[in-house]
C-alpha cells in the first residue's frame, strides 16, 4: 500500500527466494569477489561483441537465480530488467532468451531498485506469484556509448567512476525462506545543474538525499531503523557530498552505517578512481554481498538507495545538465 | 490480481479521469486531428532542438491531463513514462519538469500500454491514489536516431512507417467518472528473425498475435468481448500479417473490429507509407481518439495492444534480428 507521498509498504513482505551475481575479471580482483556466483576470466564472456557479453552476464544471473530457487521457468510470471544501453538491449535480448513476459525499465543505475520495487509490488499485490528482476552493465559497452572507445585511452578526472562489468538478479515470491522486501520509495528527478558526465556522483548525490529524506518521512522512521543504508553508486566523491547534504538538513547517519555500493565493490588499489558504477553495481552488491551478509546474520535491515544519472550522450552534447534519480528499497531478514 | 499466466485483472477498475494528446503539423493534417488537445504549427515546438521539442510535447500532454482532471500536481503520486530516445531522455527530462516521483519504462512503442498497465496496477492495488502515465515520440528525433538525418532525404521502402510527432498522457484514479482500465496482459519478447528496421510491422506482428492469444486465454474470453481490438502500430503491412497469423491459429477477428493505431492516425493521402508508428502513436490514438469515441457512446470495450520493436541502431548494425513485444490493456466504459 501507499504510505506517505511516494513510498510503498509491502504488507505481505515478499521473499527474495534466490539471487545471483555474475562479474568479469576486474570484479574478480575486487573486494567482494567471494560474493559472486560466476566470475569470468575475460570481459568478452566468449562473445564476439561487448554488447553480447553484457547480455550473456544478465542471462547467466537470471538463469542461476532461477536454478537456485528450485523453481521452473514456467512458474515465474514476469521478468523486469533495465540497463544502460540504448533501448536497453541487454534486458530486451535477455528477455528473448528467457521467454518470460517482460517489463523493461529505465532509471540508469537506479534500474536495479526500480525493478525490485515493482517486482515486490506485483508479488505483494497478488499480481504475480513469482517475479525475477535484474540489471546489468559492462565497462566496455558503457565506455563506448557514454565516453570514448577504451582503445582511445582517454584520461579521466579524479571524480570519474568505473562501470562495473556484471549483472545481478533476484527472484521474489510470496512465501518461503529468505530476506524480505518490506518497503520502497520512488524518487523524484533532481537536477542541481551539474553537467559534467565525469562527475556523476556529484550529480546524483542530491537525488539520493531527497529519496532518503522522503523514505524516512513517509515511513516515519530514521536511520536507526537500519543496519546499513547504502546508496547505489555515488562513489567516494558523491558519497561525501551526500553525507554533507544530509548533515546540512540535520540528518546525521553514523559513518559505519552509511555506505555506497560503488565504494564496496572494488579494492582501494584498483584504478577505479572514485569507485564503481553502472546498473550492475548496486544489483551485484545488493544481491551478492549484502544478501550474503544478511543470511550470515551480520545485517538484519538494509536500505538500498540506487541512484541513476538520467543523461544521454546527446543530452550532454546539447549542453543539458544531468537529471538524477534514486529509488530506495528496504530489505529485512 | 494475476489471472492466467501473464495477465492482470483490476477488480477496482481504475478510472481514466482525464487524458490529453498533443501533436505536430503532420498530425494536424491527419485523420484524427479533432481528437488532439493541441496541434502545433511547426515541428520545433518553439525549441532549439528536436529532442527538446519532443520533451515539450510530453510536458504539455501531462500538464493538460492534470489541468483537465481538476487535480493539483501534489495530489498525484507517480509519473510513469517511456519514449524511444536513448536513455528515454524525453521522459526523464519531463519528469524533472513535472517534479513527481518517476518510474521510467522502456518497451519501445509498447511503452504507452506498459505504463498504463503499471499505473492501473498501482491504483488498483492501493499503491497510489493517482498516477499519470505518458509516452512520446517525434518524427525528427526518431529518424535521426534510428535511420538517417531527415536532410539526407533517404528513400524508404513500402514497408516503412512514419514516426508520429506527438505525446499522449492519461491520469488514473480510484474513483470518478470516465473509462475504466479493467485488465492488462504483459507480453513476451517474440523474435521471428526479421532484421529489416524498415519493416518493423512485420517484426512486431507475431508479438501482437502472441499477446492477443494470451489475453483471450488468460481472461477466458474471445474477440466478441470487445468492440475494437487495436494493435499499437503495426501499420498496414504488419496488420495484414497479424490478421493472417491469427487466422492460421483459428482466431478470426471481424474486419470492422480489428484495427491498428498506426493505420488510424493519418489520412491515406499523406505520405506515411505503411502508417504511423512511435511511442506517441498508440498513446495519442488511445488517449485522444478512442477515449473520445467511448465518451460519445460509440465504443464500450476496447483492447489496445501496443507493440514495440526492441532493436537499437547498434543491435541492427551487429546484425541482430528485431525482438518485439506487445502489451495489451483493456478499457471499458
């Protein structure tokens, strides 16, 4: 049901019956490598284009999540997915492979939680028994589409982030064992006028702050409700801005509780500059790392605030600033 | 609630409290010009880029729909929208203007009914009081992105369609006067191997057929339930294929009942080749033309089967075929 202005409470608490995350070689050298189901040795994933490689990552994540659940594909009603590529081809072509009724979403890197929020609504409202949602990104497809061909070797400023090569998927059902999706907050598009696509963390930070504030207000809770509040992929630059903006508004989330998926996925010695990004980032960190920690009993309640920079290469060329959004989903053990 | 494998019945029958459609000069010369709220005299809509023009069309449609309803913007919880442009910038930038919590969707030209189906679910399931959903397209933005710059004057084969310059929006609520959304069927991605982006009607026809069949099966009805069954924008070529495919499977929908939004929007003498297309097409024909006919008492029950060709210019260049999808929404007076 609707609570407050822009949030949903899922009274039936849909269960994440299974989840999967798949990554590439750079992720294999990262900080949460042990949380992946598959780590590929090369970024081509045996395909002849990076786009097909990204699609394969998403297909694998979805297939593994279904396998793990013990369900058959035909038990599942809907597949919800989004990615960064023009016309979300990774998701659409994966939907072709999977063969399930498909809802494509786009919220840039917030697509992961947009999908999970919609999946939880469908299960909670009896519009589905089982829904699988996923998101993917690939460093080489994103660099090529949004920036320069990687072969060009363009230098990057210290605010730039590293697009994750990987995909995550989760399978929701009405009952069973596992972490449960309890609420979600759908974000507004916030644009503070930042137009530098090498500083998306700064562009997205105000959206994350807006959604966190709305979530607390709508649910009448504060940070003490959660063990972890993790933004989608602001990276270290955006994370600091988000912390400052929250502080300015009197919301002080303790350091050990407020983190960012883009800051968790890689090791400090990896050349990721300000951290990870891409639709796959929050999907992998949530469906791999955080759910594992929940199952181990280390975390009971988490809030994932996936952030998305809603620019296109064309909107940037036309000198537009970067509209941003963040969707928050609460998962409890 | 879920009915069958891939359909939803909306027991509360969410009401379309208001709707709006906006178009350009070519649409003003079209067959349903009287069904538009605004018809612009030039395709730039007073903007300095076609992308901004498309966005302005969508903003106008949303603003007019809200105005007509007598509601205030803050009464409305969510805005759902999709369009054809890379990273759906028309929708995202409109969401920035409108300032409502935003869910971006992408199903190419099926986005209109994907959005309406999700909006109906939110209202039906008490996840929202009011939701506005929209979709847009612009001939010049689509030609530029998917085909050639219009200045190039490339010749087109007889199977090509004309992307509609326009936007449609509808505002759903729990109660009130107006046509009601009663059910929806979410489509699977169907790909019969057609890879010619100048023949999208043929690519999408099997998806429309698959969704129509699923809709009849899930709801245990046949065509006699509806006064009109209108596919999204197959155009005349795709429409004929859809009719033949349905016939092969023993589903014969009478000629006067089975139509296509892309065949209705323009006059035969306009050089649209096989008919209209684009996310705006089914949105405008549904929210303008069909809803007007329902209000006049000419139609009681309609099924809109919006079709989408899920290709990208890159997937085409990589020699992929065109995966297609169709989402059906039932509207009753």
